[in-house]
């Protein structure tokens, strides 16, 4: 019967809305159980006011016996104690009883309700058959009672009276009535809720509106709104409940803010009171009554209020299954409280807040752990980790406050602090007294001793770090790590500290956060110094000394640290070795000369530009660059070019591995992509299918991304192990001082041996410290080559003219050879190329860079065999130049020098002349052989000369008289004067050549020709063969006559005597005075023998005429080249010619002129007829052949006009027959032409007048 | 459709200039197209920054590609990409059946050999846009019948 | 208003970071750097969370006792971080939003500036001006 007992209302979840029961008590009691059970069974929709969403709720009720005092007095704000519904029970069924007793009772009940203005009541009439059974007397229809009640009480509210029939039977009928009853009850309850809560909320609101009025109390209002919250909670409407608290929360926050903004609300008083208790949140009770009371009595501190508020919110949130919101709100709350206390300038003991926050964090975490399983917690550590970290922080600052973090434990003062703090915690709450791991215990213990503190702190930090890691908040984890490191440093344990710091540093470096990098580096430096890790420390110091984020003082300090170390003598065997990049950066390297390629022994300078990052100038004992040397043979100028191309003008830029300011590697761009155009043509016809843009280096781009490694300057958190390899050769400079910023250092590079020198490493030595650049990249190399001496001769002016003195330039590149005093060039003379001893011949000596070093006169001795030119002393790789004057003798005709040996013993070539394609002049290659001091072999050099003249000769005859004509053609571009033109015949003294040339000096301009003529006179008989030499002296027009040079031209004439003369007559036809075209005329040819048979003339032994005279066969031929004549009958014939003077032979031939006018005679040829038996006239000898073609060039043009005599035509066989007959030794009768001079044709240029035919018609006929 | 004319013409001039200033070697080893592409790249970067200023965060790669095909393309070429295909392995093919920068040039195969120059800039545009969206890629193009053309985007998996 | 404003590149290195002179700059560098954890968390959780409309504005990254750190990410994966003093309660969420918008607009201009090379630290005076505007203390 708990329902009837008076019990103090405790605010727990067991609360149910109160329903009072009046009337027949036993009846109710009998029904109570099923009623209590069945009421919540069905949910009911609750429609709400203020547009709030309707809710389905299960209604429960706490049935209590009706009492007057239960009814709310007016003004009472209590809701939990408010009876929402009043029920009157009765099972009375006879009117008498009703009238007599029941009605009274009902009235009394009803009135009391009315007086308290509660309209939420219902009368339940229970009826059962057995009650009927009891008194059979005067039974009225059941309904009548109900009707009565209705008419008496519920006027037009019939629903306020309900019938419940046979409640204890289970019959469908009873079931029905139950259901309708329950439904009724629920509806009424909800109606009551809506009505009363609505009213309550309205009052509440009006109360809130008053908040600006003086005397308004937040705490009072708090209690009111919380009442509402409680009711919602009671109705299991946790959302709504939570809303109430959140509103309160917001309201309060707003107040605090306004206060901060200057509006001083007086009610804040208690909250601004100094904090005396900081025993964190308490979340283990549904309601923390102490705090609630303190609020109610307006004694709560801010922390109390906040704590209470949060604990309620927490409870509700957990009912709502939103634990993670709890953690999140918790964090906000804690931060917020700290802020609010600051804002309200509440005085707080140092560290008190830290305690409060620490405890609260742990309390929240415990609460959450209490309501979630491990898996959930793990999955949601992102929500809890914040609290862990916060707690860790707070514990740390507490530790520092209480002197638990110092190496030497807490001072007495610290201990006092600790005591005060612990005092503020009060006693442990009963809930946690017997749990070992309560926050309270934790804190107490942590503050109890240094060791305990360390244990707890580390435990927390590691927990926090682990969680951060677990959820991938690496940066946060590292930050915790860093503060852990600071802790270790404080505890004097740099070793532990460094590992954390290094890890953090890595991430800052990799993400390019320069400031944290600097800061962390400094801490690391501290560790390393403590750990006495010299090189690491120096390395870090160097980095810091070059760190632009630091002040100059700090940088100078770290720089000084290095210098100090460098200063003090250590063991010489091992110097501290650091990577140079932290100290100075190689920005540029330049070669002088730029080509980075010199001959051995030459000076080569290497200029480095070092950007020193130290804040002060640093003195360096030695800066050295190790060199890798490798010999490569035949290193000559060829590679110089490459060197130039590789290093543009000898300057090599090194890209900045700027350690801090620069972007981290991750941002560094990869290889840039290269595109190209493509055309896809159809294989069948070459037409374009498609074109496009493609990427040429896809493979590179796609694969470069994996493994982005940090540039080593970034990387050297700990110095890389760099060692200076002691190369064989080194570039060294001693005692240089590097000022901050760019410095230029010049090395003199070794260039002794020919080969390639590659700079490998760079090392700066500062006392005991070495800064090493372990690998110079891009690789830098220079070449040293060695070169053989070279002698060249070239004409000073093109073209070199033969026959005249010409300047030629000798150039000697000494290469590796040093020309000593007394060294000389030995030129083997050829008489075809004499060297003219000149008085002043100076030699210029110039350096490879073409500036003049010295000039000196050459001494030249020439014997007839050798000319020796003694050279002035010349250093290697210099150029020696001088000029000599030489003359190339023009080969004249047929001189045939014996092959003589040269001084140097190799066969001397006769200069061959040939016609040069690009000049009309005939070229002669003159080779000269020179013995040089540097070589046992003599150097062969060739010069090409050009003969300025072309000469040709011809024999002219007039009957017996003979003339020789020589034509000199100037094919050069120079104008000459020709003098002393002579023609001489050597063998025949009797012979006289009478010059018909008038002028002595003749101007012969370029491209002009000069003709000279001589008549040949002879006494008794003309020699059949004449060897003539044409000679003249010539000089360029510019020069004076003294410079005349001889010019010779040899030629030979044979069989010049005239053997036959041929005369011709043309007689008009009979009776005509003149020839007429178209009419036959007679042509009489008369051949006369002029001379006795000469030797070498072949007769036909068989054929002799009766007089016994030798006869020879001639053949004549009348041919008219330009068809003026028609020859009738046989045009050619054979004549037997006696070989005696004046033997004559006449031939008559009919010819017909075809045109009128003065017609030239038809051509009459006379040829020698040779019988097959006859031997050949001349056996041409091979030499002469050689001779011939050597000269044939000279008179090539002669052949073109082949009628006049030429050497070439001598002895050559002219055949009328077809080509095949030409072969020698074929025994057949042949025709042989006479040499031009041998037959004189009188009719050569004769003409005859021909009149036109009288009748054209006839002529026409004849013409055909 | 006059408002895109300036871009169209400027673009042609750009190409003309690049190819004019290129020496023999350049044109034959495709340095000019590369140059054009790089220009496009920078433009793409800036443009996408502007265009995505008010859009929601992209879910994924595909989301980005869609944006390129719709908003981006419309902004630059006054129409959307007609067809986007992907193998879901990081290769996307964007097909434009009437590509703005080709349609004033020819229809069919005339000048086909010159077409690539007129696509290079756009390749860069797309690559630039994508890379600024954090999608590293290689963009190539193909034309067989103008003014239709295909752009192939190959995503670089990091 | 803001005590520190930072722009962080795709690759998580700072393109721009500026804090009020009065306070310890280093601390902000650490704070901002750490906040990237949460930024990444939020970005990666795109679409997972229901009803998340993938705003560029990431909201409050995390509060500390002294500061509130807000985040924003552009579609180009560039992050903006604004740190405000916790005591400064005058700032409401939408004010923070508008600050980020301003920042983003100005950043866009920087990106389109021919003299700016994407990925380099931001030196633009204009941008700096906008930032200064947000950092002036208003009560």
C-alpha cells in the first residue's frame, strides 16, 4: 500500500505524476494493481502548445489518497507535488444508498476541488453482477445511478463519469470497459498536463521577463525552471528537460557577459565570491542536492552553479545516449569557467582552477567510461582525447607550481602551496571513497611526491599521445611530446627529451614551418650541449647561427659556440666534421678562362661564390676542394667546345637548398611535363586520320611522386656523416675570411697533366672544425689538353701567281713544344720554287689569346739546296708567324728535269700543272718539304700557284713562205707589261726568225691577248722540224721595269715545208662568159709538187713510172661544206704523183653552182694515200705523249680551230674512214692528212662570180 | 555569341605569336605546344580558384571532374562537355563535339595538322585547374574531325 | 577580433601567418600547425557525416582555454585558420564566416595576380590590408 503512505518527495527518476483517489477505498485498492500496470501499457499522443512537436508518451501515475492539503495553495510553484488528476471511486448501485451517503461524500470532494480550482477530476462507477446479486430488492437499472451522478455533478461534461464493469472478470465486456477507462484516464491526464504545464510556463516566462528588475534573483528563477525540467524528466521527456537547463545555462552565460560588459547585476554577488572549494565536477549522482541547496539559498559559487548545471545536463545527455556530447560540452564548460572567473575577476588561489579542471576532466572521463564499453570508447577517443590532453596540461602546470618538476624537489614554500591546494579539495565524496582510481585520489597522490607526480604525469601524457596517434592527430601528439620533452629537460634528462624534440622537428621541417623549427632546434641544441654530443651540437648551432628567425645576438651566440670549440685544441687526428650547407652555401662557380679547358701548364682559375650564413665574419684557415683526376688521351680542342656548351661561359649556378625560408620538399615541383604534337596518318593513303597533343615524359611524371626526399639541408636534423676524402690533388686557399653574405674565393687550379679534373668535395677548416660539402652537384669539371706543334703555310693574298714573287705566311702553333734558341726550319729548295732572301723578315710571337708577345727579325740562310730559317725562342702554346717571298717558276714547254733526290731523301715531285675549276688559270701545286726541330719527319706543305698566261702558237704559210704566230693570253686579274718578246730557234743556225713586232713594251690587260708574228727565213732549205722558244719578260703593271720576270714558252714545229700547191680554176660552161647558177661548170684542180722528196717520205716501191721516178699516191676530194656547189660525177679520186719538183697533176670535175653571187670555191682536200704494206709514218714516243698532254692544256683552244698546225696534231692519224680503222698496225690502205704547212691551197679564199639562172624554173628543177 | 569572341581571337593570336617566335628546333620537338600548355596551366589555376569560391567542397575526384566539365567548361567555352567517360582507374576522357577554339577554324579535316596547337592551351587550362584542386594530372588531346575533340586526363596517383 | 590569421598551402606549409604583435608569435605557429590535425579530420570525414553540406567553412576546430581556432578550406585545399581570443565573446559564428569569406575573396585575387607564383608565400599588400582589418581589436 505504498501509495497511501506519506513519503517525502525525493527528486529521482522514480517520480510519477500524482493522481489522488477518493471514495470507496477498498474498491480502489482491489483495482489498483491492474490499473497501475495497464495505464502505461498503451502510448498516447501528447499534443503540445507553442507549436511544439507532438510526442507519444507512456503515462504512469502515482496514485495517492485524496487529501485536502495535497491540493496546491495558490502561488505555489511546485510542480512535482502537483496532483494532475483526482478520481472518485464508487460501486454504489442503489439509489437509496446513493442519496443517503455517497452523494454527500462526492459533493464534499467536488467542492474542495472546485475551491482549489482544479478541474481535472473523474468519477468512476464500478459495477459488477455480484453486487447486484446481493440485494435483489428494488433494483433500478444500473444506468439510473450513473445518470443521476451525471446530472448531479457533470453538467454537460458527461465524460467525467465513467463506468467500469466487471473489472475483476476477464470477459470481453470487462476488457472493453477497462480500455475505455484507461483511454479516458490518459486523455484526462494529458489534458491536465497541457493545461497546468502551460500555465506554469507562462508564469515562468513572466518571471523571466522581470529579470531586469531589481531584486530579481537568478537562483529563484533557476529553481522554477528546474521544476519544469524535473517534470519533463518525470515524463521521460529528457529533450525538453535538457532544453530547460540549456536555457538556464545560456541565461547565466549572458549575465556573466553583460557583467563583463559593465552591467553589474547585483544578484551576481554570490557567484563573484572568491573560490574556496575546487573539488571538480560530480557526475555520479542524478542530483547533487548539496549544490542544489546552495543555489536555492543563493550561496552557490560560480563553480558550484556551473558544476551543478553541468551534472544535470550530463545526466540527461546520458539518458539520451549522447555521451560524446558530454565530453565535448565538458571541455567547453571547463574553458568557459576559466574565462568567466577571469571575467568576473573572482579571486582564486593559484592552481585551484588547475585542480578543478584536472578533477573535472577525469570525472567526466570516468563517467563516460562508466556508461560505454571499451570498443565504443576506443572508437570515440577523438571526443575524449581533448579532456585527456587538458588534464595533462593542468597536471603539468600544477607540478610546476608545486615545484615537483624541478630537479631538486619542492621547496617549503611549494609545499605550503600544495597543502593549500589540497585543502581546497575538501574530503573525498562518499561515492568514490572506496574506488581506488578516483580523480581525487589521483590528484592527491600526484601532488604528494616528485616521483608520484612524474609517474602520473607521464602516464597521462603517454595516454594522450597514444590517443592522438590512434586517431591520426600526429601533430597534436607531437605537441604533447614536446611539452613532455620540456618536462624531461626540467628533470635534467636531455636524452629522453631529444627523441621527442627530433620527432617534432622532423614534422615541422617536412611541412616547412620555420618558426617552430627554429624554436625546436634551440631546444635540441640545449639537449645536445648537455649530452655533450659535440658534432651534433655544433651542427645544430651552425643551423641556428644561420637562422634568420633568430635575433643577431642569438645567432652570434651560436656562431661563437662553434668558434670557441674550433679555438680550443683537440686531438689533431680527428676534427669535428660538419656539413657545409649549414655554414655556407656554394652558390656559383666560375672558370677563368670561361671555356674551362686549357692546355697543360696554362693558368686556370676557379672562382667560387660562397654565401656564408654566419652572422659574423669567420676566419677560415683553409678552404680546399678535392679534385678527382682522370687521364683521357687525345684531349684536344674538340672537348673544349663541349666544356663551353655545358657550362655557359664557365659559370655554374648551384640552386639554393635554402634550409628554412624555402618551401618544404613536398611542395617542390617534379619534372615539368613535355608535350609534343602527333599526327596519325592512315597507312593506306597517307591522309591524316587524327592529330593530337601527347606527353613525352609521362613515365617520369607518373613515378616521380613516390618518396619525396627532403633536401639534405632540411634533412640534417642530426649532421650527416661527412668525411673529406683526401684526394690526390686539391684546390687550396689559406686564411680566407668569410663575411656574412656572398664571398668570392679564387683558386688556382692545377693544370699539369692533360686530362679531366672533377671537383668532388669542398672543405672549410676552422680550427678544430671542418665544414664539408660532401658532393658538389651539378658536377664541375675542367679539362687540360696537350697539343702537337703545327706548321702551316698559306698565301698572303689569293691567288698566288706563278712567275712573280709572292708572299706566303708561315704560322707555327708551338703547342707543347718550346722553341729554343737555334731551332730552325729547313726548307728543301726546289728550283721550281725558290725562296727569295729578303732583307727584313720579322716574326711575330703571340700568346694563345692572340695578343702580341714579341717581334724579332728572322735570319734566313739559303744554300741552293736548303733554306734554313732560324726561329726565335718561343714559349709553348704560342703562335709564331712570319712571311716569306717565293717565286714559282712557270714551267715552259717541254723541259724535262731528271728526277733528282731531295736533301731529305724523298723523291721530289715535279710540279704538276692542271686546270683549276674555279679559275681560267692553270694551277700548279708546289710542294715544299720542311724539317722541323720537334719532329724527325719532315713536314710536307703544298702551295697552289696559278700561271697568269695562256700561250699558243701557229704556223702560217704563204706559198713557200712561212710565218710563226704566238698568242699570249692574260688569264689573270692582273694587268701586265710584256717586254722583250723574242722567238728563238736553237738547232738551225741558218734559220732566221724575223720579228714583225713593232713595240718593245706591250700592255697586256687582264683577259686580253697579245699576238706576235715572226717570218721564217732560211737559206738553202727549210728544216722539216723547228724547236722554238718564245720568251718574254713581264711585270705587273704597277711595278717598275726592274721587277720584270722572264716567261718562256717552248714549242716544236715539224714538217713545215710546203710539198704541194693546189690550184683550182672554174670555167664557165661553153659559150658562157660567166657561170650561172644551175649550169654545170668545169672545175680544174692542179696539184703541183714543189719539193724534192724529203727524208721520211714513203714512196711506193712497186709503183715507179717509166722514167723510174718514185711516185706517191695522193687522194683529192672536192667537198663543199656549205652546199654552194653540187659536185657532179665523182668528187674524189686518186692521183699518182711523181715525187719531183714541179710534177703536176690536173683533175677535171663538173660542178654546178646552186646560187648566184660571188661563191667561194668548193673545198679541195689533198691527202696522202698509204698502201696497207706501208709502215706507219711516225711512232709516237711515250715521253712525247707525256710532253703533249703536259702542254696540250696550254693550247687546248688550238685544237678547236684544228686547221692550223699544232704539236698535238703531229703524227696523229687522220682517217677518212670510220673510227675502227684508226687502230694502229691494222694492215689496210689508209689516208693520212698532211701537216697544215705541207699543202698550200691557192684556192683557199678564191671566189667566182655566178650569175643567176635565166630561167628560175629550170633552176628549180636543177636544184632538186 | 559575341562575348567569347575576344578570347577566341586572343587565343589564336597567342598561338600565332608562340609559333612565330619559336625557332625550328622548338616547333619540331614540341616546345611551342609545351609553352602554350604552361600558359594554360597558370590560367587554369587562377580561374578555378575563382570559380570554386562559392561552391560546396568537392566530395572526390569525380566531383571535381564534373565541375570541370560543367561550370568550368561553360565559363570558358560557353558550353558543357558533351561526354565524360572514366575507367575509374584515374583516366577520364572529356569529349567536346563543338569545341569553341576549333569551330571557327574548320569543319572536317582541313587544317587538321594545325589543330594540336589550338588544344595545348586548353590542356594546360584543365591540368592547372585540376592541380589547383589538388589533383595532379597529365592532360592530352586528340582531334580527328574538327570541331570535335577529346581531352584525356590521366590522374597521377600520389 | 582575430589574434592570428593563417593561410596554409595544400601541402600544409604556411603561405601566410600573422598574429597580433602583442602576443607570442611562436605559440600561434604551434597552435595553427596543430589545428591542421582537426582540419584534416574534418576534410577526410566529408560525406561520412550525414546532412553535411560540405561547406568550405569548417567551424570551430578546437577550443583551448585561451583561444578558439576556426577553420576554412578552399576547394584548392588551401586552409585558412583564424584564431580568436576566448575572452572575446562578441564574435558569433556568422561573423567568423564572413571573415573567412573576405579572406577567401582576397586570396582569390592573390591567386589571379600575375606577379604571384602559386605556392609562394603571400606578400600582397592588399591581402595584408584585409588581414589587418580583421585583426584590429574591437573590444
